[in-house]
């Protein structure tokens, strides 16, 4: 409604959860937005752009607030490798 009235709306959030699965309402927001700017961290393993938030904490709740002790920014390659080591197979990584 705000955008339809000509008001600029800025939304920030994660587009994927810690499993690499689209997160909450973000896919719908991104699909209806006029502009989408993705900002990435730097992968702590490879030094490349990090597209994933890898959870270090064994807690499997979908929502877990945290920083460096709970999450690690990883590139796709580093994320896939970490998920294999953890014996996890998220839907986004299935072949």
C-alpha cells in the first residue's frame, strides 16, 4: 500500500535460512520489488562472496539470533562442503 502511494519502501533481511532454503516472506517481497540489491559478506573459508549463513550452533530452531559464535558466512562451495561434513542435505543442495 505504501509503494502504491508513491512512498519509497526499503526492506532488509536474509533471503535464505541456515539450511539454504528460501526464508519466510522474502521470496515474495523480492519478486514484487522494483529493485533488489543483494549485499554479501565475505566467506570466512575462501575469501570470496558469501551467499550463505552457515549455523555453527547445533540448535535446529528456524530462528536463532546470533553472531560469530552461532553463524559463519560461507560461499556456495564452502557451504556445500560444510553441509556434507555435517551430514546435512538441504533441499537447495540436492542434485
